[in-house]
C-alpha cells in the first residue's frame, strides 16, 4: 500500500472518530434536557406538570371567554424561582403573610383560594417583594446573571430579562405559507 493511500485511510478514520466524538458530546448535552422539563433555573427545574397545574389553577378563576397564556405562566414561574434564589442569596425573608398582603388587592386575589393557582400568585408576589427590597436596578442586574435554560419547544428566552420572546421560535424550520382562498 502506498504512503498516500495509508494517509487517506488515516484521514478517514480520524474523520469518522471525530464525528462519533461530536455526536457523543451532542447527545450528552441533550441528556440534561428532560422532555418533561420546561426550564432549568440554576439548580431548580420547572416541570411540565407544574406548568399544567398552574395553567389549570389560573384558568379556574377566569371569566368565560378568557384564556391564560402558557408563556406568561412559564415566565412567572421562572421569575418566581429567580426571586426565591435572590432572596436566599441576599437574606431576604418572604412569608406567606407578605405574599397574601401583596396579592389580596390585586387581580390575582382569587388564586389565593385555588390550591393549584396559589403557587403562581406567590411567584408573582416574590418577584415584586424581592425587586422592592433589592431595588429595581439591582434586581434587573441580578436577573441578567441568572442561568436559565428553556426547553426549545416553549420558544426563545431573552437572555437579559429571562422572559419568553413571543415572536421568535427555537425551531429550525420555517412555517409553510398559509394557503390563499
């Protein structure tokens, strides 16, 4: 076998080995992303079941014809976990009494009596309480530093504000044009 043919086979083997290594790394990176996980917020995770329960709870207090946005619920839940983490880091104590007092005169007051709705109301209250205690500028700066990984099926997350960007998709495909009548 000639030297150039030997080098050719070596290049092929290196390329195949590199491809296998790349595929292994990609699969390992996806292993953390469980199909039932909506988002990872630092070391916490928000599950599909938690989102479903929150949507059911919020939906139970809506008037006929109203609906709740899943993206809004996920945003509130992400910010609730972030607020909880920032409260712990900054030694801010938040009690259910603090939350209830903040919520009782708002449009979320009905959620206080709904077991599946109360956690989402408390998430919203936690954001407001922590933001008020830290100061809005410090809260926004701390928010940008939080690590949040959103499951791509829920969209794209703004890296600074940690909210779902509603007019963007994480999909690699383009939607088909609508048929014209």
